[in-house]
C-alpha cells in the first residue's frame, strides 16, 4: 500500500508519497522489510526506545510522537500528535476501512456489557441480519467463532488492540456481516483503540468501582467512558445508574433513556414479575409502543439489560414482535448466571458467574437470595484478581459476609501477587461471618461440591466464561464446568457407596 493511501491526515515529507509499505507494526520485534513502525508509549515501555531496532530490521518508515526529543534514525520519519490514535486510523486504513463498511454498535459500562451485546445479536439475527460480536467471551462473525490473536498470552482484553480489532472487522466484512455489537472498555477508550470507528449507537449500562488501578479514581473512569458518546450517533442510557443520569446531561448526540426502577425515561420496564429461576417478565412502555418482554434469564439485572437491548433495537426500527421473540428464546450467556447441569441426582444447584466487582457480586447474591426457598443456603466461592484494583477487595468481602450464608475464599487469577496476600485483603471485610480460606481454586470447588447441603445454591463467582487460571507460573487451562462435573460425579459415587 502506498504511504499516501495509508497515512490519511498524517503529513508525509515531499517525494515519499508513493513509498510502498509492506505492513504496519507496533512491536519492533515483529518488524519486517518495508514495514511502517509505530512508536507507542505503552504502560510498561516506550516504543520510541526501539526505533533503531525497527530500522535495522528493515522498516521503511517510522511514526513518532511530535514531542519526541530523542535521536532520530537515518530513515523516513513521520510525526503525529498521538501515535495511539494514529494506530487505530492506520490499521483501519491498512485493512481497507472496515469500520466504514459496517454498522457498529458499542456497549460500555462496568457490568452487563457481554449480556447486552448477546441480547442485541439475538434480536438482530431474528430480524434476519448477519451479525458479529467482539467482546469478553469470544468474537463471532456470522455465527463463526473467530480467532482473537492476543500478542500477550496472559492478556484478556475485552476490546482488542487496533492491529487485531480492525483485522477482525475486515474479516466480518468478507463474511457479509451487517451489524457488529462490540464491548468497548474504558481502557480501550483511554488508549484510543476504537478511534477509527463512528458508532451507529452506544449503550451505557452502569458505572461501579473497577479498574481504579488504571484510572486512579471514579471521575477519571467516568471521563474515559464518556469519550465513547462523542463517537456515536445515538446513545441508550440507563438512568437508574447515577453516572447514567450524569452522562445524559452531557450528551451532544441523540439519546434515549431507560429505567427499570420507575424513574422518568423514554423506555420503562413496568409491572415487573420475577419468576425466580425461570426468569422475568415485564411490560415495556414507551411513547409510541407497549409490549410484554419475557426473559428466561434470572435476576433483576436481566430486566435492565433486556430493556436497553430492546430500546436500542426499537429505536433502530426493529419491530416489537421480533424483539419479544428473540429475548424470550435467549436462554443465557456463557458465564453469566450460568447454571451447570448436574442431572437429577444433584440435590443442590451450581451457577457460574463473571461477577468480579463489588456491584456485580452484590447483584449476583441478591439474585440468588431471591430465588432460594426457605431453609436453603447461598454458598459463595470467590476471590479477587492480582495486579488489579486492591481497594475493592475488602468491599467484596463485606458484601459476601452480608449476603452469603457461607463463603469460600479462593484464588482468581492471582498473576504476580501472592494468593494469600489477596485473600487476606478480602478477609478484612469478612468480620465474624462463616467462611473458609482455600487458596487452590480446584480444591476449593471440590470442597464446595463435597460439602454441599441439599437445596444449596452454590455460586462460583469471578471467572465466568474464562477457561484458564493465571498465577506466577503463567497461564494454564482451567474449566470450572469440568471441575464441577468431575467433583459432582466423584462425590455422588462416594455417597452411594456409603
């Protein structure tokens, strides 16, 4: 590709417009002959330190930040104000502007992003559109699961880096996808990953404590989220959330509001009926439409999630009958209040959920308490991630102590930290509640299954859809569903022998 075709908006020295570029790289170790090397100031290192390495490997051009004052190589050097933003624009151009060929809808918020994207996909596929998803669980293109090639094997990025993000979008264009539903995180917005995209619409679910290790405080966290709404045509905002109300008052794009708690809103959930493990039912009320939404997904959170999905779809012209059919038949999302089926011989229930923030854990426990019967226990197994926001650990301990009948504290991606140090931080919030500490998560799950009482609702919180565990030794396969099934079979056999 010619440099002039690639670097739209980036000044090119006279005479170099037709320079052929063989590839675009942000990692000097992967540079090949004829590549453009983008110097990114990362969280751990600065790409400007590796300019000479890239040139030695054959880079045809180097893109640096305007304020870079270091030594420049004897090579073609381009300059721009923000190389992170430039990376998004360059990769989108390199892959043929897929962002301009798709209807892309973003979902952001601390909790609920994955659920809302899957609900939207269900609605639009029922309306016979070809759809794609980019998010935490997996990436899909017209029903095909896509390979998401992270450079760092220990990373778990909800929103991929630009090199991967725009490649995925380009594949979706080839697959004939029309609508893409994309989880967009605060990290991605702060790091300008989606800056080449003009979103058709964006959903704001909520904002609760998380990622303060990155953002520093809630104000910065909120400001990062707000960036998304300067990049979209329509906003769908949950005004039951305090930050949602603040966001609405600052929007310059078109917007509609949603409420499941009786607040004034364009789309309201009324006559809510909680059917316990069988889900929820409510009446959606808007200015020009009224219809009944039924969802088999249990929990109060599923009301606001389905309401926002329904509101966006309705605002974009999808009929009520399609919305009702799609949401009524969507059984759930991997790792979101997902029941592990153990057969008729299990007299207890096991649910796996991704809850890893104070708010999500509280909602999960309230949901479990709402569906339990008299005399049944809510047993919670959870931990907190290492190298992440430490201030939420005690808070999550306090929530667990207040709302669970019995708690098993265990590891959850301890990364470089000592697992016991993390558990001690959580323990500070546990008070005199009934709990045990078992750092090995496999043994903790086996203990929970072995000691389960008849009627117990066992919640495995934190990992959700993840099928790995990360500690100081690295990343390894770890399937909670598999461990639960194996433990249930083992201890069932032992009880039968006894």
